[in-house]
C-alpha cells in the first residue's frame, strides 16, 4: 500500500479550477487554489480579501428572542486561529518554525461543538503541524494503536471525564508495550478562544509567521477509517497539502454555487471526513457553516433538535446520516421542514428505500453524497435532486474504472489525475498505481452514467448511522469460545449489529427449548463480554430484550446487558467454503426472515421481570434506572453524573428509553406515550430519570417533584428580586404633554400587534415606543405584516405617535442608543410587557432569560426621571394557575407556587408575577398583572393556525370528524380584539391582579356542533378522534397530512374532559381552571357584555379558507 502523502509524483502544484463559485458575491472572493499559497495560509488570505464574509452561524441564546442568530466572519475567525495556534504551541512545548521534513503530528480526541472543534483543527494546521482528529467512539486499544502507528507527538483531549479516562487507558497500553505516550493537554473551549477575541481585539502582530516553506507533498491531515478493511484496527489515511487543496476545489466542478449558502453541520462530527469538508469549503467557496451554539459540553444532536437547528439558522443545505432521515420521515411536520432545504445530502450508509421514495415523492431534495476516507467526495454535486434518488453520477474530476465483480455489480477503482488524488494506492490499472475501493456499485437500468451503492466487496457492515462494524475480529473473539463453531455478524443498513451463533456439534440444541437456550446463553456470556470490551460502541451486541419463544437467543443474566443473538437452526445449517470458513452472504440470506423479525421486535426490550420495582417509589425507580443505565453503558456512574458527559451516545440513549418504557408498560398502568422521545436527553442523570419515572407512577412522588419545582421557582424569585435600584424623583421636572407615553414589547405577535393598534387609536395616548428584538426583515415591515394579518390598517406604522425600536432586553439599558434612553426616561408613564416565549415543552430554567429581561425592565422603570415610576402592566397566563383544582373560579389574587407546576412556561409566568409583586412591595413601582385565558380569533377571524384549536378544526376534512366531550365542558375563549382593548385599558387599574377570560362560558359541544355542521363531518368522542388522527398519521404518505399531526403528542396526552396528568374539577375543557372576572368587570364593565364566541365560528373558518 502506498500513501500519496509520501509519493514524490504528487509534489507538483495543483491545477487552477474553473471559476464557478462566489460569482457576484459582495463579501467573498475566491482564493487562489493553484498551490502558489501554502495550504494553511489560504485562511490568512481570506482574512485580507473576504473579512466580512460569514464563516459560522448559530442561534444565539444571549439575545431576547428564541430565533436570533449570531455569525462570526473571517475578520474574527482568522485572528482566533492565530491566537489559538500560539496557545497550542505553548501547551505542547513546540517552537516555530516546524521542520517540513518531520512535522509533528497533533491528535485531537474530543467531543466538542462544531465551531470549537473546527477552530482548533484550523489552528493546528496553521502552525504547520499534521492534524489527526480521532473518533472518541474508538476503544482504548484502538486509540493506542493509532497514536503509535502515526507517531503522534502531542494530543489535545476534551474536558469530559469519559474522554480523559479513554486517553488515560490508551496511554497505559502504550506504556505497558514499552512505548512513550504523547504529550497531552486539554483542548481549548470556545470561550477560551472567542470570548477573549472579538472584532479587532487582537493585534496582527500576534499573527503566526508564514510557514517559511512551500511543499505540496507533506501530510497536512490524517483521518482514520472505522474499519473499512478486514484488519483488526482502524487504519490511518494521510492527506497531503496538495490533496487538501484539490478537495477544497471540488465545489468548483459542481452545478451548485455554494457561496453564501448556509450549510448545516448540526449532525456531523468534526472528526469525520465531512468535518474536513466544512473546514475546506468555507474557505474555498464561501459556504457558511451552521450548527448548534458552542458550549461545553456540546449539545447532543437528536432528530428534533437538529431539525429545529435547520430552521433557527436558516440553513439552505444539510448533511445527514440515513438514521436521522428515517427518524424525520415519521413526522409530517419534520418532512415539511426538510422540504424547505435546497439540498439534503445523505451518506455514510444506505437509506431505507421506502423512506427515500416517500421523501422524494414529497419533493424533498434528497441527494446521495458518496465519499470515503481514501477518496473524499466521489459523487457529483447536482443543483437539483433526481427522481431516482438512490443513484448518482461520478464527479467529473474522478478518473474512475468500474470493474465487473459478478451478479451485476462493479467495483470502483480510481486512478490519480492532476485534479484528484486518492490518499491510498493499493492496486495497478494499466501499470498506474490506483486505489481499489472495495465498494460495489450497480448501474441504473436505463440511465447511462448513474450508479447506486450496493455494498462492500469485503465483509464490512455499514449501519444506517453511517458507522461501520468490522465483523472479523469480533467473530474471531467469539469463535475462540470452545462452544462456538462459527459466528456471523449482521446489521447492514440497520441501527445496530447482531450476530448468528452456530454452536459446535456437542452443544447443538433445539433453539425452541427455552431451558437449554438459557443454559447456552450463560455458557457463552464471557466471550460475548470480551467481544464487547474490544468493540467500539456502535458495534457492541448490547441490544436488550425479553426472551422470545423462537430461535432468538437473548443473553439474560442478572445485572448484565442482554446481547442480541440469533442461534442457528437445524433446518438451516451454516454454509461453509472449501476452506471451512462460513459463507457470510449465503448465511445472512438464509436467515433474512429471522433477522428482519429480530429488528421488528426492538420495541419489546426490557430487563428481567424479577428486577422490576414493586412499588415504583422514588428509591426503587432510581435503583431500576441505575440498573438499566449501567447495563447499557457497561460502566458504573454516580447517580448525579451526566451520562452524556460520561460517554453515552444516541444509540445507548435510545435503548435506555426503550427498556424503561417497556418496563413500565409491563407492570404498571402508565401510558408510556407520555414518555417523550427526548426523555433521556432532558433527564441525563440516573436521579433525574428515576424521579421522572416515579412521578409517572406514584402521586406521592409527584408531590416531591412539585416541592422540588417550587424550590426552583422561589430560588429564581430570590435571585432576581434582590437589590432593586432606588427610585429618585428628578429635582427638576421635565415639561411634557398631558397624554400617556407607553413602552410596549412584543408588538409583532398577535396580542401585541392588536394592543399596539388600540393604543395608537386612543386619544389618551401621546406616544408609543414599540420595542422589539432584531430579527430578519426590518421592524417596520414586520410590524405592518402583523397589523394586516389581523385586518388592521397597515399604515398604522406611519402614525406620528409610533416610535419603533429594535433593541435587546438582554442588554443593559435595553440595547438602546443613549439619546433614545434619555428621551424615554424623561417622559415614560407606562410599560406594557407582552414579549414572552410560548413553548410548553421547555423547562423553567429555559425561561430564565425572560425572567432576567423582566428584571431589566423593572430596573429601567425605576431609573426613569419622572415624578413617579411608570406603571407596569405584565401579561401573564392561565398557565400560572393551571394546577389549582378549585370547583369555583380562581380569584384575582396571588396563588401558591405549586399552582403553576407542570410546565416551564406556567412556572416562569408565576415567577414573573411574584417578582413584580415583590418589586411593588419594596419600591414605588405600581404593577398590574393580567392573567389571560385562551384567546381566539380577531375581527377578521385571524387565529394562529399553529395553536391547538385551529389545528384541530383545520384537520377535520382529513380526519373526517371532530371531538365532543363526555361531560358538560365549557370554553371561555376571548376574542383577540376584545383582549387587546382590555389590556390597553387595564394599564391604570388600581387592582394589582386582573383576569381576562370570557365571563359567559359556552358549552364546548355547542361550538363544535356548529363547526361540524358547517364542515359536514361527524362528531365522535375525544379518544376516538385521537385514534383516527393516529391512523391518518400512519397513512400520511397517501394523504395530505392534517395540521393537527404537528400537535399529536399534545393531543395524545390530553383529554377534553380534563388533563390526564392533572385532572381538574373545573368544568372547562382540557382541565383548565375557570378564572374569576369579578374585579376585571368592576374596572371595565363592558367585559361583562363580551360578545359570544359561537357567532365567531364562521369568521374563523373563513379566515382558514374552510367552507
């Protein structure tokens, strides 16, 4: 085998690519890729020529809104690269200049976020060292082998305990073999690098000096395979500077101009080859990298958060593994998100054909990205997807030879040419050293030049996650057991691996004999355990399940993982070659039905029934979860240890959830649908998971959780109610008119826009400052759209009373200019605070930003130079009193904190109420808290279609029914325009707490009957309606998906007759409490004569374009 990094034929400069990228861009200039600039210095070139072009984009949690994003540009990123490079030199005791004849190899063993990892990688390259990112999924022996084989000089290790243990174990193996481990240092964090180096904060004198040499043949990068040959270890693959420059030029041969496109790398680990693509193409063609916000530990990518990341960052293109795409395909809402992408590239493994066909039919731009460690990107990059999504054409720069391999398959062999260099040469074609890929392709039946990946010529198993399992060494470990004649692993295209065991003749048994099956499991346990200790995480045979009355054999002993194993059948003996080795493909084909059945039983996973808790108390639930977690992860953790910090991956998290769910399903009456798919990610410790499980089963334990949440709520009140600023009236009063001057937030939302319109229409109002966060379109356009969507006059934005401000509640003085601050402080009479995120899936701590924003608004009001502080009206929610179970309406007064426990949104509203009440008690601030119930449509019928009621009604044509209640339940919807006028008028109320609900609730069944009559659909009980919605969900590929599917989880967990989680004796639907309107009507008598909602139904339906 020859590596091109050491081949002198490839020391010549690369050719100049065609000019196809960055055409017309005002911020990006394509770099010179002809080799005249040493590869690491190409990033310096962009600092000088494209300083304002964005490199990184992520959602920024420090702003006041959930959708704001932050970008970092070349003028910031490059100085950070230089500064970090100097730090790495210091950490690893290296001095410049480095010798190109013997460059130090610096490895990176980390699980850092995208931008931290990428910046460190570029810093290592810029100092002139050879970069070697190592996957933390490798075992310690594999890492030790890689470190020794490549002569690693130094290694940067992530701060997670699991990584430090892994590195330490690898170092010990090196020492025990007589070697010397490399110098180690902790990997820098994002804060270390970027927070200390904002725009212009670094002197160019701190820049690293030029490399001092121009070589194209030296190795700039080492990547390693995950076992793509039959050898026992992952093997290193070397990429020269010339090869890296050619890889950077690949987009110039594509149909797509990537310049300025936001390309998502949310689910791409930076130690992977695609991580190299991010580093190269951002520099070469101006591609913008999007991912999760940088933090330590990094955000763990899960399907829902990745898809949300696409949306938040405005990604145009995404790279994903098949397992994620298959997960997204199950949700119509997710598919809608994928349809917004210009391209969805998948690679690393095969994608389920039925999933790909469905997504292609839904017009998702699904494209295969075929690549390898030795060849980089092999497939062409078209601008639009092909209907035959599985097929691709080979890139024009590839000199490919398709050699027949039998059964209609062809092996891809690639010969070097001036525009493309394989990193490895292992065969000859016409006397030219070339690379035989061992990848088998099949041609399209009718389209010449189109190919589909078929499989490997060797025995590799490629999972749907993109990971590879090298079965040979694992099978060798198993067959060392004297009871095992042969072992054949499987899992092509599946999430995890399995194995078929063929016992030696004296240990053969009837696989349907459960007793003998159990005995055989125990006999081979030690061998299975040894194989698992050797295997990387994705290759372990750890899937847990119940014993199955068939040929399935489950290792099932107390306190041990229960490995997924098939045992051979007498009527299906293993086929062997003339040399006596098992014929893998023939055996897997023979057992295809058993293998498929095995994967279909994954929902039946559990632990031994004797291990189930008896009472499911908090203590028993924690002990049960502890057993599950330790068994799956094959390690012992503390009950408060974050399992993801200690190495848990998405595969293990999936099995933990499945095992716990099935344990509950087996011996409790808990509805396991109430266990969210992100349960393990939301509760990443044994204690947190145990508490969650106990709460599902035991009301007594729920009471403990309520106390715990109440303590968190009070802690936030205490944190944000300390040291209120002292209000000092001005010595000289400023002259001003007699009208009210009002600062209002959140005016681009539904109720905010309507309230702003009421204020502008009021003769009592002199001026309104509408404060909103910066987001996308100019504020004036967003505000006009908010008005016109509700049937309000768009030219209200031109009102002389209105001053539109883009600010940031998360910054001192609200992020406003000094002159604007002074103007507002001198005249303000009222603050109306509406801006608050509505998301019932978030925890209380996720709303702390909004609580902090409220405190800054309080401080701002107390800093005003007016005779008295401006009155402060806060729009709260019925969610703040949701858990109250009074048979009579809830009075307009403060409530205990426990009344809000159940959703982070409601808890945050309660904290806000308590904070304002405390501020009013300690300062001259006068507050009005308006608790609002469910708001309905406005004057033109406008009602946000994403809310639960509009979603339900708009889905009626698809579900062909609407739900009625079993008991007499009522609704108290308040028309949007009525609510807005009430909020505007309540700003001077002497009463501290007011409610906003319909004073004359109407029966739900009356409203829904009228709606059903108009839509010509039948009425059914709620549970029947949910069942029909679920059936529509199952067949969504054949129908237009109803919008209610977006809230399927909500509807499954709820009940019109009262919430299943917190039933309420109130007669309101969904278990909502009824709000007393006594004081509100006393202050605004017209609220007692609020128009009825039955007459509103027609307007809603008309707005939704329903008959």
